[in-house]
């Protein structure tokens, strides 16, 4: 049987919520180990009650760096797949088997994300192009009407989200990763404390492998959007996005243009592109 490890990074997260999530994951026999990486200032009271490997960092080392602790163990133990999971995601555990089966049958896939819904049933548009500065900073600081057309293009709205797509930027809330791909392209870039690490990793994988949106199973994601509520998190968001564009290029990024043009051509009809 094909197996995978799972990692969940937490910070001041409700302990019972994580106990429930671990119990849900343990309903799937394909799950080998669940890593709870705790960046909180104080540890859980009852980590021994979970069927998981609990790692308390005693400091907030960042999202990507914390996940890398578990990813390295997955590589060392030669576990073929790894699921990076947010603590605010719930789903039917049977979907893991379907996703693994699909990846086993399509060895060109490096990472995969299912369809994502809000708790109220609305679709989350988390299949995106490689962002330009305007895509990220514009939607935060410009009026919605000014960004409406660009946002629709950036989030591949006109694709319909109903068929399998090879997308260069997939959300980090549910990232099913092939371990051999990570050995090839590397883990999360630890220069990013929070926010753009999923953009960066998906982009690096997409250059050599397929990064697939698989719409035939779904999960529910609360999607807290913390940087819209906290000035501290907004600061982290801005600083780390600047680091991302310093790495890949702000306005002169030929690769970004080529990747996005190919993605639009593959997934959006000519009539929709004219909108």
C-alpha cells in the first residue's frame, strides 16, 4: 500500500481542534505518521493523547521552516508522499486514497491540490497564475472595482474549476507532494517567514513537473485571512512578499509571463480570455 506522512504547523491553535484533525487523518490507513509542529510560546497539555509525532519548537520559526522539519523526516524515511495541511481544513479521509491513486498513475505530477470550499459552501478560487506585484499589492490597497478584471484573470475564474488543470500557483492549505520531487527541487524556502512559501515552492515544482488541481474531491477550509485582521500579520505579509519579488523579479520576469501565458492558453477558452 502506498503511504504518506502529514505535517500540520500550528501557532496558538486550539488543542482539541488538532486532536480531532489527527483522529480524522488516522481513519485513512495510508497515513503513516502525522507531524504536529508547534511554533507556539507554550506546548500542548496532552500531546501524548494524540496518535501523532508532536514537536514543540519553543519559538515561532516560521511556517515553511517548521514544515521542513517534517519534510526532511519524510525524505529520510523514504516515504513516497507528504501532505502539507493547514489546521483549519476538514475533509472525508477517504479522499486521500483517491488522490494518492491518481498521483501513482501520473508520475509527472509533483504536487496536487483538490477543490477547496468555504464552510458555507462557496468555492475558494485558489488556482492562480504566478503573481506580479500588482496582483498581490493591488488587491490589498486598490479599490475592488479597479482590480476586478485582473483578479478574475489571476484566479483563473473563467476556467470553471471543473476539470483537471496544471496550475503554477496552488494554495498551501492542502499540498500533496511527491517526495522525489522535493528531493529534486528542494523544500520550502526558509527565507520566507510566512505567506509566499507556497507560491515559491509550487513555482519551482511547476518548472519541472505538473502541479495539478484535481476537482473531483474537495475539502473545507476556514481560510482565516489573518493579515486582513492583524497589522502584525499584514507587516509579515508585505515584508515576505517583497522578499519573494526580490528573489524572482518585480517587473522583469520573463519566466512568469511565459508560464502564465501557457496556463491561460491551456485552461481558458479564447472567448473567455477576451473578457
